[in-house]
């Protein structure tokens, strides 16, 4: 049985993006923080995401040489979308000069989860292997939290306050008690906080 880890970057005031989805600050950080995030990205047997995040990532990662690209391309994906197979890219959407990276075709082979969210998650969790890592956006993360399917929260908290933006814990029906199981402070002030259900 696989656990579901929700991996999110957030600000000190609890937002995962600005009001219009701005996330530029997520890509800042020091080498230690980046290495920690890459290591955790590899500790997955499946990456899952909502349709908007999937569409953006499926355009970017197949030809990217970013340090995260190997894990994002080579580990299988599942996308949660009511569009069905139409969500899947036909081929990497990139300039002709861009070379597809190893595993780039995994985006067109992603599992499309179009049924009930809780049932789809239960089916994915029932398989053996390393954890499932869920990536935002905020709407998808809120749905996972509201359905109480997250086993572990891996939050990278940045030393930044936005004042307003997109939260992920705003749809809780009642307070949710979590247990801190790990923390790490990085040189530029970001703090990784890992929580499990209490």
C-alpha cells in the first residue's frame, strides 16, 4: 500500500500562490533546498496532479534540462481530469530545436483519473511501491485535503509574506490535527516541515 504525500511550497502567511496564481518565488532557493526537493521528487513511484498543473508541466518538463526534469519525466504520472484522455499531450509541445529528455513520453502515457476523487486515490494507494507525490495547484490540493486522503504533508515554507493569495487548508470541514515528524532549515531561510496525520 502506498502513502500519499502532498508536496507544496507556501509562504509564511499560508499561501501557495498569489491571487492570480503567481508562483515565481517557488523557484528561488539555495542549493541545499533544491537538492532536498530533488531527492524527495525521486522518492515517488507516481506523481499526481490536477489538470491545469498537468497541462503546464506537460509543456515544460519533456524538453527541460532543469535539475528536477529527470524525476518529473521518468516517474509515472496520473492526472485528475474530467476531460478524459483528451488531456494527454500528443507529442511534446516544444520548439523543433528542443530535444526530448529521457522519459518525456511518460506525459502522453499518464493515467487519467476521471472518476470520484476518493475512489481514484484509494485505487492508486492500493498498489505497492514508493509513495505517491501530489503536486498542486491550490484547487487540487484543497480537494485532496477536503477528502482526507493525504497521509503526509511535505511543506517548503519560504520567508515571504504575500498578504493575499491561494490557501490550501481553507476547505476543511473541521480542524485537522497534524504531527510534525521532520523539519529542516535551509541557508536562505526556507524551512521544510513534514507532517503526518496525528
